[in-house]
């Protein structure tokens, strides 16, 4: 069984952090985890990358490993997850590989796709999104709310869809109860 500290990262967090040239910041946010992704996710990053520069950045991130998806157990569950997530040749492929891997080996799936997250959570998988992980870092004292808000605003500026507008991270996270454990220095 894989450690619960495995974080299986979907396309959008990698793609948008690379687009704003803050993939290193994402890596530092996630340093408490062993971060993995799948080849399907990398393929999706490449499909959304006009000149190949974003994919090159993601592939060269030293903090990001590759999940092995060639076991019989993985293949045995892949079909179930592809049906659950309504996978098509150009939709939910990365999410399907990540959820299948988490189902077989454990770990937390890091994805922002709301419908896929709901399916994964209903099936008992541990799931986190960008906003939740950033709020966690604030509560742990790793990031201040000010730096977290700036990062979130940059992601929104790159067109990442999040459940709040620019400047709205702190109010949204507080309303969700995600900042209730915020240390005094994390409010700066």
C-alpha cells in the first residue's frame, strides 16, 4: 500500500502553474508530499501546449515523479473508473488514470475538475483541489494568506477556473472553514 502522503496530480494544476512560470512555487507548496502524475496527464498537458515549452517545464520538474500504470490490478480497475468518470478519447483521461491509481495503491488525487472530484469522493477516494491545498499551507504556516492569494490570483489570470474571483481566495477559504486553523503569522 502506498503512503497517504502520495499526491497524484492532474493536468490543470501543472499546466496553469507552468503557464504562469510558478511551477517551482507549486512544488514548494507540495514539498510534504511525494508528488506523482501519469503519462496520460502529461499527454494532456502536451495537448494544451502550443509550442511544447509548458510540457518541457512540467516534465523537468524534479519534484514530480511518474506513477506506474502498467500493473494488472491497475488495468483491472481502469475500465470501472473510465465508466464512472465518463471518459472519452479527449475527456477525463488523466482523471481516470489518477483515480484508478489511487483506488489500487492509495494516495490523494489532486484535481480541480469539480464533477470528477465529486465522483471520486463518492467512491471513497481522498481528493484535494488547488484552493484546499493552498489553504492547508496557510494553516500549516508554510504560506501567508497574502502570498497564497497572490498565487491564486495569478492562476485565475491564466484562466484556471476556481470557485472564486480574483482577490476572493481568503473570503472563500474562510467561508469554507479552510482557514480556521490559521496561525497568527499566517494572516500577514
